[in-house]
């Protein structure tokens, strides 16, 4: 099997071609700095062509036999398994992912696509009784039409695939805009997989513009009826504002300021391991990462000492090495931003329990004794910086955990399961994991946040509902008596 080529081209209406813009997006390896690919940027004209092509081709794709759509989705799963090592290599090189993280991401793509393969059989028409004599009501589940998908740089393949696969399976057209930092893993690689699987030309397009040049053009375009976005809260708010004006449905998974709470009866050694993984996995560049670690005052000193000691021994460096847990952040601009935020916390009086450092895009782990008002605890760090916060008791811990505008994920450690469930139910967040850490996702659950962490859910058949619509068709089988 030959490796994929021409991954640096846009895939627009069934054709692989350069974007029509003059500028280029240079795709670099975050760790080595080597150039992986150069893309000629897509323009608003390219986006228009992609959307109009998807709109046209969706009509026949939406009417394609359910078994055929199921076959193509299963073929995509098979391709990802057959090209597993090739895809892992792309994810590691382009995104700076460690090998561990790359496996998690690709396995998640396979899982969500396999689940979506069953969605064509859920596009059913149900019959409902009518209050009108002689009438029969039909509730028809239909594709929403064309879905615009915007994927981020941190888990680019999966966070695109979790909408792309269900949307295609349900009979929609899709136009995907990946992050300019990860245009292959988050975009053209997905197009190659579905092209090889047999998706009709034009049903799926991938465009690689510079966001700064197209403004609101991608989600303001009149064709897409649904916009799926994963990324920052600020951008999500803008998309929501535009979508509301244009009356478009949105699927928004935004930022998080997630907490891991350690209650006074927790297994400290286990909680330390859980918290270290939840904070430093993929260098903290995950929307679900554990940003705040809230520990009962009775065990705080013991926890902090063990947390720092374990963190000191984490392998930092080349993400292609199997034992590396902390690889590079996405670029040097982000690395500098992380250090600037740490310095701001220091100036506020925060105590640094473990001092990290920066080597180009590598940021070595920091541990800070913080409060909820410390800059690094108030903000979503998106980097390898842990904030340890003292809680007076369980009630105080819950108050601190809830004291944020975000509400995506969280975790609580306790030996008492009922206590854990009670704590979880009092938490204003979309997901809570008892005796685990905050970074979890599965195709069979309801994934999503509360407050400013977004709207909508992914997983199970919930995603199918997000990318479909309902139509009521009634049949007056017997003449109706009108008051005329």
C-alpha cells in the first residue's frame, strides 16, 4: 500500500488542488522545526465552491442506500486500521503528539467512525397518531444538509472526525476547515481516507484558508445549516453570534478550566498519579486537561510533595520516543505565552513548587501553589503548568471547583462512591469522573460542557440528532370535514 501523497493540496468539490490565494501556510514539525508541507491558502471563492459543491452533491448522497453509506463508513474504519502506522507518524510529526497521545487519538477516530457506520440505519420515518380523524402523521428524520466543521490543533484528527463521520453517515455534505497549524491531520488526511473509502466526489471538501483573511466567511456562508466548532471560547462566542443572526444551528465545544478534586478520604498516591497524567498528558494542550488541582487541607502537604516528586521524573522531549509523556507545545509563540503567564502568577505572589523552563517549543512542567484567583488558575493554561489549590473541606472544594465561567470536565477522588456521586451532581460541569482524571472521551457517551464551555453534545446517537432535522408529513387518508 502506497503512502498518501499530495496532502498539501486542498480537496475542493472532488479535486485536489492548490488554494487560489497568493500566500502560503507553512506546516512545521513543532518539535524539530522542519517543514512538513506548504499549502497555498484557500480563499472565500474556494470556500464558496466547496460549499456549493457539497450542497449539490448532498442531494444524491442523502438518498443513497443506507447499506451503501454504511459500507463506506466501515471501509474508512478499515483504512485507518490498515494505515495505522502511517497515520500515527503524521499525527506525531505534525502535531507534536507523543506516541501515547497519537494512539489515543487514532483509536478514538476509529471508534467514532465505527459507531457512525450504524447511523444510516437510524434515519427512520416514524408514524404518529393524529388528533384529526382519518389523518396519519409521519415524522421523517432527514440530513440537516451541509455541515461546516472547524477543527483545532490539539486533537485535530479526532475533533474533526467526531463530527465529519456522523455527518457523512447521516447523508450530509461536509466542508472541513482545519487549523492552519495542523492542516493535514485535521483536514487533508481525513479527505484522503474518505476518498479511498469511496465517498462521492464533492460530498466532502477540505479548505485551508488563513482565518485572519476570511473573517466570518466560513460560518457566515449561506449554504451550511450547521456549524461544528471546537476551540476557544472567544471564537466560539463569535461563531454563536454570527450563527444566531443567520439562524444556523451550532455545535460548540469550547474552553475548559477543569478541576481535579482530592477529598480527605482519597487514596493520595493514586490521586497523585491521576492528577499528574490529567495535567501533563499532551503537555496540557487538551480542552479537558486538569488545570486546577483542589486538595483538602488535611492531606495537601503530602499530596503536593508527592505530586512534585512524580512530576520531576516525567520524560520531556522527543514525542516520537515511546516513553515521552511531555512533548512540545504547538509553536514557540505558545511556549512564550505560557512562560509569560507563569511570570504573571509569580508577580501576584504565587509560590512555585517546581520551576520549569523553555527550550524552544519544549516547556518543562511547572507546579504552582495557587488560589482560584491566581492568573494561571483563572485562565485555561493550555500548557504543562499545574495549579495546586488548598480547600478547607468538601463544601469549600465544590465552591472552588464551580467558581469559573467554564464547565467542561472534572474529576473527584474519594473512597466513598456515594460521596463522589453527590459531589459530582453538585458540580456545574458537563462531565465528572470519579477516581480518575478529567481527560476522557468515548463514542458511547454524552460529551460536552456547561456554561461557557459550549452547547450541544457529542457521542452515542446524540451527534446524529445534532446533524439531522425532522420533517412532519401528514396524509389525510379520509376526507376531512371542514367548518365551511
